[in-house]
C-alpha cells in the first residue's frame, strides 16, 4: 500500500462483532452467555460426588478431544499453567542435566527459575531473540528438556516434533498453554504437557492442567524430589503418584463456576468437530492476518519463518519507515497509541504486544475467535496506523 495522508483513510464502516482479541483470558466461545453457567454447583463442595464428577468430566472430555494416549495421566492443578509448570519443575528438575529453551517471556521465566531458584546443576539455557526459535539441533535429548511449544508473547511456535527423538533418556517438559486445542501435539515425543483453561477454549483463569507420560510418572515415583515441596506442589505420597489428582480430587479448592465454564467450552469443541475443527479455526484466523500483512505495507510478523508462525498468539511488528526512524522510547509510545485508538473505538481490546516484547501488536487467533471479526478488524488497523503516523512522523 502506498503512503497515504492521514485523512485518506476514513473510519471503516464495519466493526468486529466481538472486539475481544486478548491473549489471555481469551474470547469466550461464539454464542456464549452467562446462561451457560446456570448449572454450576455453586455452594456445593468439590468433594461431593457431584463435584468430583464434574471435575472428572473436565479431565475425560479434555483427554478425548486432545487424543491423549490411554496410558497418560491428566489432572487439574492450581494456579493455571504457571502452577502446572512450576510444580513439575520443582518436582523433577535436578535429577539429571537440563536444557531449557528460552525464546520469549514465559520460557525465559522457566529458565530463570531453573538457574536462579532451583539452582539446577549442569543446566544449559538455549536462547533466541523474539521472533526466532533456538537451534533445536543443539539440544541434548539425553538431558531433561524444558520448552514452550508456542511462544505466547513472541508468536513463534515449534513447527512439529521432528527434532525430538522418540527414544530419549531425558524427559521433555512442554508448556503448551497457548498450543493445546489449537495445534497437534506429538504425544509420543513429549513427557509432561501443561496448559490452562483460559486460552484456546476461552475458559476462566486460575486452573491448570497437567498431563504425564508413563516415563514421567516412573521418574516421579522412583526418584524423590530433589528438594522440599510445599503441599500444593506434591504429586506423590510415600513414593507413589497421588492418583486422586488425576480423577478429579484436586489439591486445593477449585471454583465450580470455572469448572462449569470449562465444561461448556469442551462441549462446544465437541459439537463443532473436536480437535480438527479447533485447529482449522485457528489456522483460518492466521490466514486472515497473513493476507492482510501481505498487502499492508507497514506491518510484518514478528516470526519471520512462516513454518514457525503461531496461529494463536499472532505477534506483529511495525516496519513502516516513519516508525523505524523513531527512537525506541517513541516507538513504544506510537505502538501504544495505535492500541489506544482501537480500544477507544471499541473495535479491538487488549492487543498491545507483551511488555517484554518488541513494540507492536498481538492478536489472539485461537479457536474461539471468529475469522469474520478479524477480517472486520484489519481495515481498522490501517486506519489507526494512518492516524498515528500523522501524529508521530
């Protein structure tokens, strides 16, 4: 698109029906209303038979949709995906050398925890800048390996499991919070997988999911945790896995309102065709943005390699000459100004890049987002860029 004067772009006439493009908590599923929660077991104990049954239903429906292998364990744990990752790191890391892939904010946090909090011996951090993956060829799969499948704050994903050997000595611990239900995960190449309810299915926050392979369970049972663990992190008792966690007996009290909402999202996923339909919806959202980027003239994907481009956390950088010419502080102000204009118009909420990422935009493209809403948003991005260009150029 050639350079235009700011008044050459009028406000678009079509607005997204749903302006929620936040990367977490994410948009609710299409057609959602508070009526979906009318059957929640409010005022009831999660330990009552009905409460346990609802919690176990979240587990069984999640297993079925994701195609979790029959010999894997799946449980509900506290503190969202962060809690799930932390309890595994504290329980497992330190038994052998560990490699950590750090290429965005959350994977960098796991690296910091492993190095500076857990003081894991023989730990290596394989780093990459925002928009890139570390060199997977440098990973030693005889070590335990900690990685994020999808960089929620960088828009970069691991394209497939080809780099991970099916036969390996170490465990692969995978943070899949913005990948689960939107991407195919190679279960035979992973050992621990975590996610939360608040991402691809649009659930509410504070609850995490923890999936364990037989190899991970064996490690937990055969090797004591290399450090003292608070109750909220304990997965074993007397050398055996606490099986109740994986049948709906949660470690602490869950919100039964959130449980009902999670079940609503899972039932919706089943109704539209399960995992293949969820993946297709997310890919369609990425395609809408990719088509627009190709003709925008001022925006580009932060992830330069198309094969590594996330379909959920779609991160964009601003490459227009007027923006590139600004100093770093002014670039951040200009990007925030674009975001604030869109919020003021009510067409896009919460789409600023993550605080540690390069200044730009981040659009959630998970399965609950409608492609038509993204199509309606794209002209608004052009309008906001033209307005801000006039202010800052």
